[in-house]
């Protein structure tokens, strides 16, 4: 497998992590069981600010990396 495709896949995975982190910090993603949901909500309320910023930053950087990877594939 070509290294540029491996990089593209890795950047896609990190983009998904950034989007998930942002959505979790906003409260749009919930866990399965009620006990897990309560613990996750408690954690989210305590750490929402830095998770929101980290998720946005990670998603933005990975989106730019994806654009550069796609540009390199077609060049």
C-alpha cells in the first residue's frame, strides 16, 4: 500500500476522533447504559470547554492535512 494512502487513512481516523470529541463535548453523543451515561455526562460537564477546543483544533488540522493529501495524490 502506498504511504500517501496510509497517511490519508490515518488523517481520516484523527478527523473522526476530533469530530467525535467535539460532538461529545457538546452533549450530542451519549453512551449506552444509564450508569455509563451518568458518568460520561459528569465528565463532560467538568471538561467541556477544553474538549470543545481540542476537538475543533484537531478536526481543523486534520481537514487541512486531508486536503493536502488528496492534492498530493492527484498531482
